[in-house]
């Protein structure tokens, strides 16, 4: 049986929107796309490659799927650890509007059967069912305790605006730290495993 993992790039104030480029996602008037680029280094690349090495399939929200589908099919080098997996492994898209995906290996899951289908896909995998970005989907999964591990890459910058991973009103959840490292340019990479509802107390 596989596990569902979520990998997300975050600013210090929790923004996850458009980390990779100015035009990646300008919804809501977001003007700061590409905010991770100044901090890209070997350590970041090594970690991302390690994550993709564990992939058995991908689960994406529609917006992230369309960003990926517009980019990765153009890269066909079988030695590329990211492109080869994104192009070659099964991709599942959570969407009620996408009807005819052009990217090979794509299956659309509608909202009515989403949770059951995610469980079915994960249970038959040997590797990870990986979610990358996909903010609305990530929040939906977290609200239902469906995420087995979170890989959070926290970059040393705060933006003041933009879509955030953890919304107000989310479930209070405790996690254990599975692994942690910092890259040469200051990106903190943490892997967390949710362990149940958060506990509360007093120092008094």
C-alpha cells in the first residue's frame, strides 16, 4: 500500500502561490510569482529529485495540472528525474470541469467520487501518491486527514499577500518531524507526519 504525500513551497508567511514564475498564477492580482527562484540551489534540487524518485503516481488540482501540462510534456529526456516521472507515471486530476485532458496518462476524478478514488489509487500503489502545489486540493485533503506526510520547503522571504496553504478554520493537527535540513541559500526543508488532533495545555 502506498501513502499520500504533499510537497509544497512556502514563504515565511505561508504563501504557496506561483513559486516558479511571474505568470504561473496571477489570480487575485498576485504580482510576486517566481519568489523561490533567487533561493534555488543544489540542496533544493537534490531534495526535489529524491521526492520524485519515490513517486508512484500524481494527484493534482486542476490549476497545478494545467501549469504542469503546459511545461513538462516538452521535456522528453528519460534521464531527467522529474520530467520522466511526470510524463511516464499515472496522473489523477481532481476536477469537475476538465473533460478531455491532453497529457498522456491522465485520469480525471470528479468531486462526487474523489475521496473513494483517492483511497483506491493509494491502496494499490507501491510508491507515493504525490500532491505538488494544488492549494485548494491540498486544503481539502488536510481537512479530511488524508495526507500521510507533508514536505514543506520554507523559503526565507515573506510576501504579505497570496494564496496560503493553511487557511483560517483548518483542523488543529499535531505532527511529528520525520526529517529536517537547511540548504545553502537558507531554505528550510521539513517532512512532517500528522499524528492526530493538536493538544492544548497551560504553563501556569
